[in-house]
C-alpha cells in the first residue's frame, strides 16, 4: 500500500523545501469525488489541501474525527479552530474566505451566485441519483441496480440535460470564469468518464467531456484526480472490474 500522508494536494510527494503554512485541512480520500473537489479548491486557492482520512481503517469513526464532523463523513474541513462537514458548505466557505471570485456574494453578484447554486442543486437532485447506479457500482460504493442498462441510459440522459442547461455556449457554469459549481461537479463527471470502459454502452456526452478537459487545463491542482499513488479517481477506476 501507499502511505497517502506523503502526498500533498497536488498529488506529488511533499519535499523538505520551505512551503508557506496553509491553514485549511480537508479530511478526505482521493477516490471520493465528494471529498476531492474541496481538496482541489483548497489547493487552487492556496489555503490548504488534502488531509488523508482512511475510511478503510475507520479513521472517520475516531473520537478526534467526530469532533471535526459529528456525522463521521468525508469531506470535513478544519481551518484553525473552525470545523465543518459537507462538500458544498466547504466549497462555499473556502470561496467566501479565500477565493471570493469563485462565489461572488461579497461583490454583490447575486445572479452569479444563484446560477452557481442552481447548477449544484440540479446536479445533486437530478444527476447524482443516476451516478450512483453506474459509477458507484463500478467503484464498489453501492450495489448493482436491478436494471444496469436502464441505469446507464438514465445517467447519460441526466448528464446530457445538465450540460445543455448549464454549459450551452459556455466553457464553465459562469461562462469563461470558474466557480465553485465546477469544483463540485467536475470530479463526478471525471469519475463517470473513467468508468466508460467498465460499463457496456456507457458514453459521457461530448459537451461534458470538453467541460472536464477545460477544467483540467485551468486548474493545476486537478491533476490529483489522475494520479495520486494509486488512489486517484482515474487509478481507482482502472483497478475495478468491468460491469457485466
């Protein structure tokens, strides 16, 4: 096994060179799309990054972790004495404090914030339920659905509609500017792309693939989704068996 504590938020081994002290710790695991989005944002905002919480070893069940997040879920954020759970709450907090242009409430751009929240909520309400029946099944996070072909078709349709709704004529949810919506959804879309070879008949819409690739091009820290000592989303997906 690989000791993930030696990996920084950028997916490379930390060195002895003097680095600025960054206050934010995101407790999570690299294969978790839910957790890795906040890790990428913390690295992008240069305020922190991944703090390994090994669920397989029960790290989330400890008394110490329960003080950070009483619900014992990842991701969880620590920023000095402040701690919260839930990925969207963490994304908003990091943006508001460290990278306000990614959620421009302080600038009074309430329409942008509304668009961001609509995109995130639509993903959670309309796409995520279908994501579980395909990607989580491949990853071993959820049991196989009764009808895999129907679940696969439903996810493709949900991805297509989300893309047509929020990316029409745009690079990102806010046009040519990144926002926390992108940091929330891209890890899930990338997970789906990594599962294409594992799922018969599954193809992520071209619009979604282009969006994900644009995000990789703009956000250096996103490479942790491709390589992280065997635990990145791409590496984790590659290690799994194809669905029948």
